[in-house]
């Protein structure tokens, strides 16, 4: 598109008339101007005249002189290569038939497919770019890449396995989920989420995000209800820990604010906040919600936050598996997290400090909650635990070096 054609196109966009025609004209002019900028940048790059303005690179000159963001400048500079090496792409771009975003896909093709294959199918891809949005062009170019370089698919799979990670971290207003899954695990998760988040019926007006979150919640609830294989038949559960004074104050506050919301509620007494294991403090309304849908077990606590277990909870050597009350007492004693200093995992297995196979009793004072990893380290001889719940447990590594106690325990005792 020559300068006169660009001017005519801009004039069409600014002239009153069918708004759709005007938008098409505006987009065509913008695409052509982007291509002109890429062509001029190629000339500037060849002449190195950007150094006259004190810029060490072409990208720096674009950012400083054209006032573009780094990402925009980088994309525009990269388009120079595609405009130079693929003449049909340059022609379509300069005539406003394809956008700068389309040209960026051709840049991807030159890098990952190669110059010769891209030239071989250049006319086909240019036609796709004229008819389709950049995403569809990308899929076409990527399909060629997969055909020309099938070994890259296996390389990508292996790289994905090296990168895989999955984290669920507590933040003040909920949980932040992040990570990267390999091809197989990600496909399985996607299949599960697609299944559990499907609309229930034609009247299901929930958004996609609402359906995905609710589906995941239903799935997790089903798993927790039926137990996990690693729990040896004991059903895993969420744990909330709350003092009696806090529970009473929360109940009164929630009752007042829900039954008579038009009244200003009395200030809540300054009590220890309830804690959701693995997350942290929670408010009175969420506490009452948990209390409504959960089982409740009361434990008598000594001053200072330590539990003194009644001997009635000690089962001696009569049975190997701790009963439900013993499991809950151990979890409450540890505030729902692994007892190993520095470990914050909340999925706990109950371990006999004096091993059952060595004659150890199933007594509460000699039971401790460990996450799966720490439990495995212990049985591999890399972690050692001695002592009892009354006098305190001691943790050492395989070299006999004592592990530091978690700071928050010391804080709670000082408070």
C-alpha cells in the first residue's frame, strides 16, 4: 500500500458512514503503518544510524524515540526479520491485509520451523493470515513445526517433566494456586475439570469460573469423604482450632449480625483467633460455617497452649492403629501441621515414637503427626525423633544434629 492509498484509507475511516466500513478501514491503515514501521526499522538497523541518537541497539532506539513499551518495541523489531526474509508476508503487511500480530507468528515460524519450510508454504500461510485471526495462523504454523520437527515434541515433554511443580499457598483472602504440569498430568487434570465443571442443565447460569471452582470443591469433598489410600483407612479432614472463649464470642457476634443486621454489633472481645490448619487465622463467620458443616471435638488444654492428655486416651500395645480421638488429639496438639521443625505440611500420618515393631505402645504421649515425606525420611534413617509429648520431642538429623524448633511455637509460649 503506497502513501496515497494509506491516506485514502484513513480518510475513509474518518468520513461519516457505515461504522463497520470505517472500522475496517482504520484497521487496514493501522496494519499498513505497522508494516511501514518495520520496513523503516530494517533500514535503520542496516545503517546503524540509531547510534547517532546515543542508542546502543535498535530496540533501545525504538523505546526511547518512539516511546514504546519494551514488549511492543521488541515485537516490532522482531517483525523486521519476517518482512525481510518472506516477501509475500511483507507485501501483505504493507498493503494492510495482515496485522503486526500475524507477522509475529511468521517470526515464530522462522525461529522454530526454519526459513526453507516457511518459504515453501508461505503463500498458504499468508492466505490463512488474510482470512483468520493470529491464533488460527499460529495453529497452522505450529502444525507444520510438529511435522517437520517431531523430535521437538518429545523434547518439550521432557522439559515439561523437569519444570513440573504445583503449589497451593495461603494468602490473606484465600489460596493461590500456581505451578506447571507435564503433558500427561495436565491432560488428566483438564479432563477432570472439564467433567466436574460442565453445566448441570440448560438453566445453569453460573459462569465458567464459578463452575470450575465449585466442581473442584465437590471433587475434593468427595475424595475427603471417602479417604485417601495413604491414610490407611482413616478419613482425611480439614482442621480448625479455636479456644472456647473465641468460639463463644464468635457465636454471639455472628448471631447478632445475622438476626439483627440493622443494629451495630458490639465489639468482639480480644481473643485468640481461630486457625485453619495450613492457612492461618479465620474470621467469626467462616468459623461458624465450619462449625455448621463439621464434627466437633473438645480437648482440655493447659495454660500456655500445651495439651495434657488424659490417660484414658492411651491404648498401650493392645492395638496398632490410633483411634479417632487419639488422631484428633495429636493433630490438635500440633495445630494441624507436621511436627518436624520447619515443615508446614498438613496431611499427617500418625507415627509411634517408639516403633510398634520395637514394642512401642499406642499411647497418646508417644504418638506424633508427620507428613508423608518426613515420615519416609524417618524410616530411611535420615530423621530421628525421641522424647514424648509431655516433656517435648527432640528432632535430630542422621548426623545427630538437633533441628531448630519452629519459631511460632516459641512465640505462642511467650505470649
